C-alpha cells in the first residue's frame, strides 16, 4: 500500500515548498526544522493505522475514558540525512525504541554504485512495528539494503517506509525488491525524473548536505 501526502491539501505542501526552495535552503536550521516537522506529520498519519487499548485516566475532577498505543514502534534512522526526520517522529512516538543505520553510496567509475551498510544499532525487532525513515527514495536500493541488514535484529510484523520525496523508479524498485510483503510505503511527493547519477529531478538537492553541511 502506498500513501501519498501530496494528494491532499495540508500544511505539508508549505513545508515541502520550503525544502525545495534554493533560497530558503541557505538556512540550514530552517531546512532541518522542516524535515523534522514533516517527520511529525508522517508519524501522526502512521499513528492512525496502529492498535490502541482502552484505558482510564484520573483527572483532577474524575476519571476519563482514554486510549493508549497497544505497543510502541521501533523508529529506524538512516544516517545522516534522516536524523531530523527521526527526531520529528520521536517527538510523536516519544516512547518508541530506536535503530540507527550507517549507510552510503559507494560509487564506481561507470556511474554505478553499491550501497555500503557499515553499522547497525537496533532494538529487538521481532514481532514489532518497524518505521524506517529516509528523506529521499531515489533508486530505492538504499532502503532495501538497509532492511535486509536490519533483519539480523529480528523479523518485524509490519514495516512502514517513510520518504519525503521519491522518484517513480525508486517506488517501483521497492515494490519489486522489498523482501517483505507486509509493508506500507509513505511518501510526501513523487518526481518523475531520476538522473544517471540517481538524483531526483527537480528534487531538492542533497538532503544530508543541506541539513549538516558538505561532506568530503
């Protein structure tokens, strides 16, 4: 199942416009905050799909019937671009467990690349709801590779893949290669073009560099 936030009118469109804006991008703090705010929006939408249990809460004047999440998800962050998104989701799922994955593109001379996953730090994933966030879904190979590495930490019962911006090619790659049928794809917006270097056009540039500065 694919959920596309841009099909509905919401404040998401303003945040997305600012992320793309080459002038607003000069303010790194603003860029990070917009990633964080969109992470909060995604977390709210995902929360609607989760299970809740009836509880009672004591107020100063009595007892109210309330609901609580039946169980907490595990929030997985692909370093480094996803850090602000992860914080936004953690602002909503504030009792969640967490996972952190270091991964990067290893480029070759013929413009091809492999995904190098260097380290994985994660809570137990067995029978958990796993939410993997990464701002960009370009070729799709990163999130597929990361999930395969995470399986060493257990088998989740459901996976939510969360991306602010995707290419059609990336979406199709995930549908064809994701090693689990029990997943949901959450996307902010989809752009048509993917360059030979696997950059989304018109896109927004390199989210990690814009958030944290250029890397060597």
